C-alpha cells in the first residue's frame, strides 16, 4: 500500500537531518568543540546523530519513492534517474572538496586525490557514499522487490557482521589500495568516516522503516510496530557486537571513537537514534498539514542535496570568519536564502530544460 497524501513528518525529518548536519559542521568551523574540551560531549551527543539520520532518511526515500516503480515497471524504469542522481552526488562531493581547497583547508594535491577516493573531503564525505550507494540501488531494489522485507532485514544483519569482520584488517596491509579500501570498507582509522559499507546499514534501516508504507509482497507491518521491531533487532545486534557497557558505548558514539574506526557500535547506536527521532516526529507531526512557519522551511529538507551541498560550501569558503558572524546568524541567513532559492528556482532561465535532463527535485514540483 502507498499512502497518497503527503507524510508531513517525513519532510520534517529530512529538514531536521539537514539542519542538524549543518549545525554540527558549523560548530566545528567555529572551533566550539575544541574550545570546550571534554565538555563538548554534552553537545556532540546530539550532533553526532546527524549523519546517521541523514543517511537513514536517504534510504527511507529510496524505498518510499522507487520500490513501487520497480514492482510495476521493472528496475530499468528507475535506473537512469538513480545513475544521474549518483552523478549529482559525486559532483556535489567534488564541489565541496574544491571549496575546501579554495578555503585553504586542503592542498590542491589533496583535492585531486579526493576525487579518486584517495583523500577525504571536508564536510562532504557522505556525498561520496551516496554516489556509490546510488549506483547499486537498482540492484538492491530489484532484490527487495523479489524477496520482500526479509531481504532488507538479512541485508542489514549481514552488513553489521561484515563491518565487525572488516575491523580486523588495517589499511596499511594493502599498500596503495589502503586508502580507497578504507573509505569504501572502513579498514582502520578513517577520520572522515563513515565508510561506504557502514553507511549502507543506515540506508537499509531507512528502507526497512519505509516498507510500512510500501510493503506489497508480504504482510505489511504498521509504522510503529516496525520501529519497535527494528529497535529490538539493534539491541540484539548490540549485545553481540558492542563489547562496552551502554553508557560507555554512548560516549564512544558521541566522541568520534566508534566512527573513527567504523565500529559496529557507531552504526547500531546511529540506527537507534534515527528510529527514536523519526518516532518522535511521527507522534508530534504525523500527516497533518504543516503550519505556515514550518511549511516555509520544508524545502530545505525536500531539496536535501542542494541544501547540504551549498551549506557545506559556504562553511568551507567562509572558514574561520563564521566565528565572527556567529553560528546562528550564519545558519539563519543561509536557510533564509536557501528557502528563497528553492521556492523561486523555476524562474531561472533554462532551469526547466536542465531539470528535465538532470532530474532536479524541489518541493513545489512534486
């Protein structure tokens, strides 16, 4: 079953994920975490949930938007659009990395290396993961349609155990291939993390939750039940894959310890935090039409790629000057400008032709 009316809480969740991700990056730019020292954990325990939520909602939308199209039209009906989207994400990643070079955060050699997954971007690494995940999404959707939600659940379990297994290797063991293998699979310490394989856990978890609206080959679970079942699954996985106590594991999740080494704990706790956030928004917002103020900001989330890219480019170009502007002033002005752009993008000469070619997506076009 597909719900025809727009699910407002999903749009709010996507907007929340973008805001939280850019807030986290803005706080890094002004050096707040560095200045606070160990006290920064009080803020990081919230901002660290940004990346998991961002990728989780990405997976949710892949299932929510494309699964039914694959069921009735075959995988070829979505492949071109997804491959173009992959190119868009890679191009956005490259622009973000280039802006870090212009902002003097990266050398030109490091920028070139980042294009071949031999170095990290600054604030854009998750776009790199998106570009890879989108390439394999047609296959994932094909298998999901054929085998149902069972494929997704088994896939999530396998990915988490693979992450644990990969953790026994180190990038240095593979010579020149060490860095791209670290980026793709999470070998050793990858400060830019998470790895592409690790990000798939958030992605698949998001797809699992979205099946509560798209299930068509098996008995459909309602949204709340599937959130509870996914949470239970993560608790069980955590019992086997997280050696630390829950309180220590939470600190390691928040202070980058888990993420730096792509530990299973980062992905398990990240999924749990995303489920909690989405559940809260479901009960607070649901499918009710958004108020005027809330609705005004929703294009930020529904145009997530351009929002995330432009926000990070702005942070890279402004650099330390953001500290003089103030984080909240920067975010306020940026989001205001972004809403104006997304609401009036159709007036730009040549936009319609480019949108038809490259599948640009904005809220007012849906």
